[in-house]
């Protein structure tokens, strides 16, 4: 290949070369940032996912990495081709290609991505089963039944209500314990949550557990996970649900079973809107209380949010 430097005869060539370089430099810079974030290099590590605490989250992480590797290969190939052809084209801007159609090329770039997507879909079956289909089971009078939920999570504009099953272990009974924006759960066992919405679409997202589930009005959902050590994690709403969507944050705290049960008993003695305050009160409580004092939108005016 031979290329010419810009001349008076071809004044647009320099600009075309500049754009070719943009196609090369932008993906390289983005990929470098992405790679450094994945490797945990500060301060870029905050762009990556936090550590995973859910046993079922490992398969999701493997799927995440594999999907990104596939996407990286596609990115390098397509951006490389884009750079190469635009650079070459800029050197012979006046030349006109006679190729309008290439059947074999189109067959290849349709079948190869289709095969890759099918392979990814098959690869994720076990993870989907573990995290979405095969709810943990318990024995009830010698019969295996789906494990009942321990907490009912009610999403609303703009916050989370948590109804913890009381000492009877059942939901929607008189001994349920209500806590707002703080979900307390036991470690070392499978936990099932029942998700409901009081108003619009929300999404229950705990990055540290790798769980994200849409919460749909009128359609209770179930979600399960297992955490092996005490930890407190961030919880957010991942569905744009209105003006205060960004304030819809909560905490999920995993404590030993004994501490969980003691907390439930203490909580039952408190007024209905109290918190599990004796369990190492979090700093976030102040912020969460403040948030509830925020003005609420007037009824009827907020329909288009
Ligand atoms: Cu929301």
C-alpha cells in the first residue's frame, strides 16, 4: 500500500486521517480504562463491581467476564477494521469501489454472531437455574417444598419497606416486624425474599449479591441468595421510577442467626416504625430519616413521572 501526505490537491485528506485516528484512539483509551478498573487499579476500581458475597453470584461473575471477553474481541475487530478502511480510504478519496454486495461475507457475519449468542445462552443455563428457577427447598412433614420467604420487600416511591417474618417464621402474620430502608438477614443459610411494589415499576438491586430483580405492581417475585459472613451492603433501585428515584437507597445487613432472632424480638417491643436499632446502629439511619422528611409530590400531579 502507498499513501500520500496531504497536498493542495487533496485538502480533505488530513481531516479524514484525523477521524481515522479517532476511531483508533478512543477504543484504545476506553479499553485501557476498562482493563485498569477490572484489575482494581485506583481510582478506577470504583467503576468495577464490588466484591461478591452471594454463593450463587460466582457463576454470574464468570458469565459477566466471559461476555465482556467476547465483546472485547468484537470491539478490537470492528474498531480495527473501521480504522484501517477509513485510513486507506483517506489516501485514495477519489477512488470508487465497485463492490456493492458480498453474500459470503454477510453469511459469515450473521452466522458467527448467532453461534456465539447461542453458545452464551447455553452456557448461562446452570446460572439461570441456580439463581432464578430452582428456589431452595425445605422439608415439610417429609416432603420437599419451596422454601417460604423470610422477608417481604415492598418497593414504593421512594423507599423500601421490609416486613421480616417474626418468631413464627411466616409472613403476613401478626408478629411480622416492619423496618424501613434496612433489611436484616441471617448469614450461613439460604434466604428467600418476596418482592412487591406499592405503586410503579422498581428494581431491587444489591450489587454485592449480584441480584437485580424488577419489582412489578401486582406480580409478587421471589429472589434468593446465601451469604456466608456478616457484611453490610448497599441496595438501590435500578429502575427509573420518578423524581426521587436516586434517593431510593437502603442497606442490607447480614448478621449471625442468633443476632437476627434477638433483633426481631427487640424490634417487636418497639413502635411499628422503629428500626433494629440495637444491632450496631448504622450511620445511614440519620440520612434515611432525613430523606423521609423530604416533600412528597402532590397526588395526581405526579402521574407522568
Ligand atoms: Cu424505584
